[in-house]
C-alpha cells in the first residue's frame, strides 16, 4: 500500500484565502479577543529541549510563565536573560493558537531570542542595532510550515518586523517592515 503525504490547503493558501481564514477565525472564536477563561500555553523547543509554558492565565500575563519564557529566550552563548517584550510572546502565542485551531499542533523552534552585544557582533548577518539586543525579537521556525506562510501568520498576529531567511523567520515588535535575508 502506498502512503501519500497529505497537503493541507492551510499550509499554502492564496493571500486572499489566508486573510479570509483569519477574519473568519477571529469572528467565530475568541482567539484574538481577551479570553479570560482559558490558560494559554506557549510550546517552544530550544536547543533540543521542549517547553510548554503557561503564559496567559485568566486573561492576564502569568508572571512565572513570563519569567520562564524570558529564560528560554535568553542568550545561550552568554548565559544572559533579560525581561523580554511580552508582546513578542503574545504574537507567538496567537500564531500557535491559529495553527492549533486548524489541527496543526507543533511547537515553535526557537533559534535565537535575546542577544548580548557580544553575541550579536559575532552572529553572521546580524543588524548592528538588532531588536534581539532589546528583547524584542526572535528567530523561529515551525516544522512543516513554509517560511512565507509563517511570516504572513506572524504579521497577522501582530508581528511588526518580519524577515524571511532560508532556515528561519525573524519576528520583532519594533516597527512594521519586511525583508528577505
């Protein structure tokens, strides 16, 4: 028996279909509204370790979860964690919820979060004034999700700076812009 890989139309929609799906989802569920009854968990893989961290509880940022996420998003080369922009975690949570609501339950693979000046200076292709330096950026991927799709999803979920690279997507909370690296 031959097993065929099923392609989901959700993974390669036209721009119009993608926007229509986002509007329909936001109208029919409370994904983008304040949901005060449900805990929201961000599922992340960093350096091969899986984390499932409650980030929103009773409609508010859960302080312990926030602190845990800041440690996961730390500069692993320098061993330094900072208070990350919570809006970055909200964007990632919304993106993960969108995928989950469409039966795509995969963790975010974090390749870079906060960077010290030293780490940033030795990171190939890093911008001099990178938002990683301020705890406002992450480089991520999600297995099986094309970079163009992930970039559009992150923009729809509130991402400001979106950069598409061969092996990851950059998202930040600074100002709206887009590029390919």
